[in-house]
């Protein structure tokens, strides 16, 4: 009998221990509810106790959570339709309020859909496309001009993507504390033209690149012609200078040869005449050639005397 009572007591104790003790880890925070109503909050990790069979524990993440919105087609201030894909990071800061207002992470994501999508839509439609894509280190050129509804907007009057995202975060985070949520960061995952606009943009980009390429080719062709012209002028100058020097050298050589001939002639006029005549015979008298001269010609004198 006593053994049976002991067994019953052990079983009851085990059931109470199993249903009464629970563990909350470092990445969790918990709310204890009794018949569906919150009666306690656990924000530190470790072993805790609750009334078995009466109280329940609802756990929530302490870590930073991710929100990914659906891509939306939104017109910018300059009437350009783009796809906007947004992401955000958030965490649960007040689990009791979170449980009362949205109950679950799925409910929180649904509320964030409404809040962030609305703020992003207002921000995108209120700014130019160039503002949404340019970074904080962007330097505007002096000839950039943008016009919206007949009103010109100067580059110095525009802001960048970082400032727009900061404004979105500030606006959206003002609505999340009422759900026990802290919105930490909002970012654009992707900004892109819708398909119809993207085709036209690509065509315009291609035409602009072709125009720039044609300009480069034209400039290159001009430089090529300039280089060729310069080369031709230098070549003519070099050829002219070479021709002038050749004439000078030839004239000097002819003068030197004439001086040599004159000196040889003055030394022995008869021998010089004989030598020059022999050289002339070599050029004028050939095997099949004919030479017609008179017998009293000085040119025939050495032929006659050689007989």
C-alpha cells in the first residue's frame, strides 16, 4: 500500500515537474498566459516555473528578424514607372504588447507590409528616379537639368538614396512601437524599370553609346589624318633635304672629277686624249655595231695608226 502511494506521488511530481518547469534560451523572450490572459513576462534566459495545466508559455524571438516586401510597380516624380523591391530588419522590443496586438510573427509581417509599403510608395512617388539611384558621393555636373511638370529642378536641390531611405525608416518606425516592434533598417533590394520602359531605356542607352563611339571614331580619324599629314610633310622635308645633299655631293664629285681630268690632261695631253678615246671606243664599237666616220676624222686617227 505504501509502495503504491509512493509511486503515485512520484508520478504526480513528475507530471508537475514536466508541466511546470520550462527553459528560455538566450535568443528568446517569453510571455506566460493563464487561460489565455498574460500574467507574466520572461526576458532573461534560464529555467523557469509555471503552474502546470493552467499556465502556458508563448515564446518570441529576441534576435533581429527579416522582412521582405513584394516588388511593387510605382511611378516616380518624373513619371517613370519602376519596380521597387524593399527589405527591412526589425525586432520585438515589447513581447507583451506584441502578443496583444499582432500575436504572431506572421501577424507582425502583415502589419509591416501595410506600413512599409505605404511609406515606400509615398517616398518613391515624391522623388525623381535619379535621386533614388544615386549615392551620397555623387557629384553633379554643371549641365545637368531636370524638369517636372514644367518646373526645372537643379542638381543641388536634389537628395540621394541614403537620405530617402533614412526618411522612409523614420516615417515607418514611428508607427511600429504600438505593436511592440522596433524597425531597425529599410533598404532597396532592387530598383528597375518596368519591361516596356526598360526596352526604351536600353535603346536610348545603346544610341547614346553609338553616338559617343561615332564621336570617338571621328576624333580618331581626324587625329589619324593629322598624323598622316605631319608624316607626309616630314617625309617630303627629309626627301628634299636628301635630294639637296645628293646634288651637293654629286656636284662636288663632278667638280673633283673634272679637276682630276684637267690635271691629268695638263700632265700629258696626248696620253689623256688617247685614254679617253680608248674608253670611247669601248662604248661605241661592239661586235654587231657599225661606226660610220670619215678617214680624216680625229676619232679614226688611233684606229688608223694601229694597223
